[in-house]
């Protein structure tokens, strides 16, 4: 498998945290084992990248990308050991 190292500049990063009601949250259908919310905290991180390109390529060939990442503090409901 070919692995390409890339470089970029973080133009913007915004982290938004919020409270999650553990009783109102449901896992995605088919999630095995079904996780449960612990701590009642969730968050979204918005990231804007500039000059994204493979390492060694000049800046003018880079492009921009925007993405978001979601996170929840979860714990497993079963005691099955991780593989």
C-alpha cells in the first residue's frame, strides 16, 4: 500500500463542546457493542486547512479543505475484551 505524507496549514480551528442527555442519546443502528454516553459531554471540532498537498510539492499546487469531527464521551455496556 502506497503511503503519501502530506503537509498543510491550519487556517482555522473551532472546538464547540456541549452537554448530552444520556437518556436521550441512542447509538447508531447495528453498533455492537452498543456504547452508552458517560459524562454527558459531546463536541464538534471544525477545521479549515490551506495549502494541503503531498510533502515536497510547492505551495501553489496545494488546495483547501474544510471538515468537522464529532466526539462523545462513551463507555461500552459489555465486558467483552477488545481485540
